[in-house]
C-alpha cells in the first residue's frame, strides 16, 4: 500500500505521517516512511545531479578512472543516473576534484527546465513503482510528494494548470497498481494557515522561501516583496484542493483548524482500519550526546513525562519508544539506537540535515546538565 499525505506547509503532514508510521508498525505491518527531505529521495529531487548514462561515463573518463568508486553511491535508472550531491560533498570530497564537482552541480535537477524535469521525474517515479511492486506487503508513506513538490515545480515556472494536471495524472497512472491512498490536511483559510505557520516557524521562514525563489518566473511577474509568497500560497491552496478532488484513489480530507488532534488521529487511524496502540513505557537516559567529528550535539531531556530531543539546529522534537533500545522521533523517519550504553547511533532514514546521517555516533557528555540544574 502506498499512502500520500498532503497539505499546505505547516499543516501537520510530517507529524501525522509519523503517527501513521508508528501505528502501522505497531499493528504488524512492514512500514517505511519517505520524508519530503529523504536522501537520496526515490521520487523527488533535492541536491541531486541527474545525468544520462553516457554523460556519467564521459564525466568519469574526463576526471579520472578512480571515480569508479562512486558507482557504489550512484542511483542507476533506465536512462539516467542520480548522484546525491550532499553524499558526495560529505563523504567523497577527497576523491573528487572541485572541477569535477562543479560539473555535477550544473546538472542539479533544480536547475533543469520544466520539460527536462518532467522527463527525469517520470523515469524516477517509474523506477520507484517497479521496485515497490516487488514488495506487495510493504506499506510506504510519502509526505509532500505527489502534490506539494509538483505544485511548487510548476507554479514557480508559471506553467498552465492543464500541464500540471496532466503531469500529476501521469504520476497517478504510474502508482495506481500500488493501492494508493491519499490524506489531505487543510485549514479553513489560507490566512489562518499563514498565521499558524508564522507562529510555528517565524517570519524568517517566509523570507527564506521568498529569497530562495524570487528569481523564478512566478515572482518576476509580481511585486518584489515577501508578501508575494502569500499570493503563492493562495494559488497553491486552490490548486491542491482541485487536485484532491480529482485524485483517483480512496482519500480522506481533514480540516485541522480547531486543533482537535485526538479526533483527527481517530479519523486517520479509522481510515486505515488501524487499532491505536499506545507507546511502550521505556526510559531514556537523558543528557547531551556529542559527535566529535562534526562538532554537533543532541540533547535529551524529560519534560512532564515526555522525552524531548533538541537537535543541532535547536528544534525540539518528541521521542517515542520503538523498543527498549530504540526510539522514534515524532515528526521524522530517523531512529535513535541506544543499545550501546552512553551512545546514540543514528539509524532509519537519512535526511538533508547532516545530523540525521545513518551510522553517526553521538557519545554522552558526562558533565552536561540541563539548564536550571
């Protein structure tokens, strides 16, 4: 089964995908969660160079045969290959010259025309669907993949709505044999969604997105102001609602304006015929855990009975026991392995944040104390 969660930024997609991830596993299903910023991503493109196979062979030939070692991290598809630029930068920089790396950056899919993007994206979705079809018992959760990323890609280019509709329909055609289902979360107005997003992420979030995208055709045709991003969200919301209505699969829409999350969770679990199973009662050894190589730390503390993680960017995230030696992170598909005393080993999915890289080890700082102690 393939499950999509969609909605405006900040509406609760990741938190509720995390809920489904835990509950499907607790109900005995083999489950994986493909986060919006999963790395390498099976259907989207973030920090990924895409070359045709002959281009990849030529690139290797020009920059030294020893680059064959990169074949172990390259994703080969029918026509193209995908190269995770973050993986290359973080773990292979000593094997690749700056000139060779610069050539790959030019092939970052973020720089592609919309027509080029559609070609490589369809190939990627087909590859994903073919592999998933080999595991019919698997439940796969994807957030922000079939609506959000596509709307951003097309809307930023001022592409006609018909073009986006045809492309999204092509994606539905690809995944239809995988028993797709769709959950769409929304608030009663875009203005309310913007207010909620501002409270949750701060005004800097809006400016960051606008600064990142202001050179794209959508913004060039409008006032040069951060408020134009709010226009973008209004257009996005209208398009997403239309796509939801047209979605050719079982679907559930939940308005979350009132914040009655217990009721929303009940409806969500009922839609998938899941029995709600409570967290295990496991203890976590709190403290600060440090990774010397990267100079970053994770802080774990208990507040009013809940275990909280503060990540290296300062974000606070709730933890849920997966077993006596492993913990879920509420809104990320990253796991904390605590099987070795005084250590945390990162497992689960690797995301675009360096601290989530699978296999990273954080050792406990024995001298650390929470503030106020």
